């Protein structure tokens, strides 16, 4: 279903993503698999009775595919602006309702128990408008799970290529969520153990020039992928024990709409 067809091809401010490369990487790359594990944990920990979930900015559908594989009795839906992402998502999610829409104008009113929005807010000038729409879309007592890139000092050519408007500090993310009316229940960094490796990679790609390879961070061998996955698992084990990690290349926030 198309709610913003004029924007389905992009607004001119969107990154020219390597969608096919990402589609393949999402099936096994440690970062995508790790983020999926963290979102699943947050769902089970904070919203164990959810029956309807919407993923805003679902891209090529990898997170929804993981949720479908691991969640039972939860009706899933996805929303994405770009038709290029939706076409690939439909390969994975033939039985999931997918909407083409603008995240600053969601056509939902208290329809979902949980809305996830992973690595979306940093792409949008008015991130507050998006979070307001997420608030409108969840039922009272329901909530959101959001991830964003963290730390301004990690800004690199990857961010510029991706047309990120910002990288977040913790206070920034908490502020935009609370202004929309949510009560924040949990905030933590992740990709903490791997932060020195991420920093080194980003220092090598500070400039967006002819030598920049947008798929470089996807090109790791199986041994590296397995090792990095284990290190990311160590972060998650600490988070599951109740810790809020202070630094990391990404941030997770869980927030609830008051009843």
C-alpha cells in the first residue's frame, strides 16, 4: 500500500544505497544479526505481551524477517519510504503487510503495541516529528524500540554517504523521545567491545572521495565475522545483566507511552 508515492523513488536527499549488497550482507553479517538479537531481547524484556508490531524504516526487511522467525503470535507490519527497499523486503516477507510511507506522516492511530525504528532517525531532518508519529501509532501502555548511531566524533565518510543528518549523544536521543511524550525505560550503548575497531575503520574513511567504498565494512571474511559476532555477544550479555554501557558506536532506547 502506497501512502507517499511521490517519494517512493527518493527525495533527492537519500543515499544511493547498494541495496543488493546490503540485502545479501544482512543474512549473515555480525552487525545486522547482533542488532536483531538486541531488539528481540528488548521486546521480550519490555513488551512480552505485544501482539502487533510495526517496523518503521524497515528497509529490505531483514529485522522483520528475524522477528518473524523468533516471535510467535505477533502480527508484524513494515513501513519504508523507498520502493527499492520495499521490493527486496517483499522477497523475504511475502506474508507481511508492507507500507510505503513517509515516517513524518504515519497513517496510524493507537494501532500497534510496539513500534521499532532502527537506524532511521539519523536520516531525517526533523527527527522529533518522526518520534511524535511513533507516539501516535502505539497504544497507551505500548512503546518503541529505537536504535541510532552514536558519538559525533565517529562521523566519517560512511555517515556522509548515508546522508546522515547527525550521530547522537545519549542526551540527544533521550530528549527527542521524551519531548514526544514517551517515558524512557532503558538506554544503552552497544558495539562497545568493538569500538576501537570501528574507530580505526572510520578514521580510514574520513573523506567522501573517489576512493570511498560504501561496501567496505560489509566485506569481512567468515572468521572475522564469527569473532566480531562473539565480541558483540559479550556486549549483549552485559546489557542483559542490567548494565547500561556508556560508549559504543550505536545506541538503543526503549520507551513507553503512558497509559
